[in-house]
């Protein structure tokens, strides 16, 4: 039986083992591309792949567990095993990862408890999830003949809390469910975070997360180990070789030469996991958001990260530089040529059909009638948009409206006329309108742009989306609302014979044929804001705020022959044709969000 142990060094089958790992998130890469990414990792000479496990995709609704398609964790692990790679698994309730709500399922927000703590109610939900999850992964531990060599207890908990009872409960639960490989925690490599987030006193290995100053960070980590009488191997569990990006901000870059020298320091002193090796894509509504005071900054659909493999999974300049470094430091390691995928270009696909959102609401969503408008979570909706409608009587020549306590982005229409768009902290400001009719129809489209995934706002009220209190005219709340959930989590059937209205949210259908399939990028420069569905697959959000002006489409989402693209656009900005390009498109960015 194979063994993996933590002594003064990592020991694999009784021999010293330096972990050379790269992060690939199976849930950010189309399953047909897993082999490609894993091959390119192995081709570096690396021996291990690391991945998080996001709770929210595996239990999207309470008690509903899914491990199909892109959620096929076992399939990914077995593909890694075929490549001769070991696996570091991070199946923690919270993952951060710039992922929606840090991987926590949104339905937890409806529960009366403290998330990410020793609250027995929270631990009860974790237990039910872990019972199912551990059935999947426990048989794949190295102790059972599989490739999993280590698992994580919690993720950067030292940057959030110091509830050791919580950490202990997670550890005990994992062990009770059959986890017997070595366990670890990962935190920033300074005393406060290591002390708060580690379980070193219980034999759990603390690892560090950083992207530079390897000697300094490893020295701090070593001192922490030794303060508990431990002489353990040093590992950077997240060596940040790039960074994530947000809307309306320039793409963050890192110079290759500087990265290589920083990585050299780490490799000379310990083991490493490149975060990210292949960043991939935040498909669907799964992007996270950064907390900045009263303003949250949602992240873009691409999770390219400036990683050694680009969003498509092809090697970059960084990849080849790291490969050279590995060969220099460890010439005995076998390296291979990476696989490079092709891309395709399709020009000027004409618009086939278009239809207005308001015309098809009853076709694609079930109306919910309440006295006061309800937030998304209260009606069982986790992600996407919610459409609110009511009738209001004219009571003044110039009416004064306010949306009270809503998140994240609201577009108000009166009798079909766009009145105002408000974003996050601007919601609640006065909206003035001079209605012409005695009775007027008010429509409000609210977009959940992604929940905060890290930091002090993880449990803030702003994590609950939609209209949370109500809408006021003058000094009183308006009653009698219709609501339509638009999570875009099921196939759409749209009646394009219905009307389309200029300047209002709508659907745009494009059809094209493809004979030889390759990856591609859809050019979104001529559109405003919204999402793209490719053959029914939600490939993510676009926004003309930039800096990305395209969306990546893996060929796994395409069909040989007929293909359909449906664009849901909310600003009334569209084109009567679309094109697909061989490379991503970047643009100048604006300086504000609204």
C-alpha cells in the first residue's frame, strides 16, 4: 500500500518527496479539457495537482447533490491519476477562490445561524454535505490506493476568525467520515493569521499563502512550527503567480522574470503549489466579489489570473520560463512538450431573432405575488436577476421614488420608459419622474452581480440580493408586487414572434454552423451588459465597462453543425451581428461603476 506522511520532510512511500503542484479548478474548466490542462502540468515535471471543492455547485439547493458534468470531482481526480499526478484536495466548507460567496451555498443565508463557525446548526449542514462528499473522495485517498495525498481543513481561516472549536469540529467530522491522509491548513505567513487559523497543536500542518519574499515568509512559517516544537516541511500552498481581475479595472499583470526569481526562492527552500496553474473561467453566475467599504467590486468572468496556462489552457511565456527553472533546479525530472489547442474565427453571424424580456416573462418564469417585494433568497432564488412589477397611482405632478435596501444593480422603468439605473451604494437615492397616466406600471430589474467571497463582509446584509425592504413613493412603501425569478439555470424556450422594445432588456438569438470545432472567443464589444448562453450553456457575464470585451467558449460547449447563441442584454445596447475571434479582446476601462 502506498503511503504519504509528514515528518521532517514530506515522505512518499518512505522516501523524501518535494511537492511540485499546480492549481486547476475542475469547476472552471470544461471536462473535455481536463486532460489537456493536466497533461500540461505533468509536462512541466510537476507531480501534483491541487483543487478546491465548492460546496455551492455540489449542493445548489438544500438536500440536492450533484456530481455530474463539470461537477464530476471523481472524474477529475481519476484523470489526474491517469496522468501520474497526485492530488491535494481542499474540500473545505469555505474556499474563497474568488468564487461566489466563497463557495458557500446561498441557501444558507435563509438559515438562522452563524456561518463558518462552531454554531451547531451550521455544522449540521456541513455534516450532511460531507456525508455525501466524503463518499466520493475517501476511496480515492492514497491510503486506499488513490492519488489524494493531503486534504485541507479550512481555508485562510486566520484571516477571518479564531474559533478553534469550529476547526476542531471540521477535523473530527472529516476523520469520522474516513479521511486518514495528512491534514493541513493554509494561511498568510505571519503570526496573527497562523495563530488564529492553524491547528498545529493537534498535529495539523500549517502551510503559507504568498506570492513573493519566499525566504522571509518561509522563515516566519518555520519559526511558527518550531514554537510548537515541530520540525516540519515548508510549503507554500498558494504561490500567487498572478492575480484576479474586476470590472472597470485594468488587467493585472506580473512580469515573468520577477515571477521566476520569486518562485526560485520558494523551490530552493520547500514545496509549492502554483495558484493558479490554469485559472479557467467563472462560468454562469459564479464570479465572486471583493469588499471595498460600502462598494463591492464584482470580478470578471475570466479567471485567466495571468497564470502559466491562459484561460483557454494553452502555455504562456510564464509556462516556458517556469519549465526552464524546473529543469535547472531539478534536471532529473522528466519533462514533456505541452499540448497547444487551436482556436477558430467566425465573422459576422447575423441576428436571427430578438424579443423583449417583458414580453416573455410569463413564458420563462413563474409569477410570485406578494404584498411587499421579496429578496431573492426568500423565494428560493440563489443567482441571476429578479424582475419586480407593480402599479402605482399618480399622486403628484412630479413623483419621488426610492428603492430601499436592495442589491446589487437596479434598473427602473415606468410604463416601459427607462428612468434610472442605480448601483449598490447609490440604491436608495431619490428618483424623480413626471407620470402622464393616472395609473402607471413600475418595473424594476435587479441583478445579483456576485456575493463577496473574502473578508469581513462575508456575512453582511448585502450578501442577500434583490429588494430587501421595499420601494417608496413619497414617504410610504408601495404594496402589491409581482416578481419573476430569472436564474437562467434551466433551458429557455423563447417565443420570438412577440414584441421587442428599444432600450429595454431583451434576448438576441444568433445561429451558426460549425464543421471543425475549436475553442473560440465571442466578441461582445457591441453589447452593453448581460449574459451569454451557448447551446443552452451559461458561459458567463459581459459588461462594456471592460477590461475584457469577449467571453471564452470551450469547444466542448459547441456542436458539430448547428449552434445557437442567445444573448440576454439589459441596457438596450446590441448589434445585428456577432463575431467569434481567435484570441480574447481587451479594451480601455472606465473609472466608475453604475
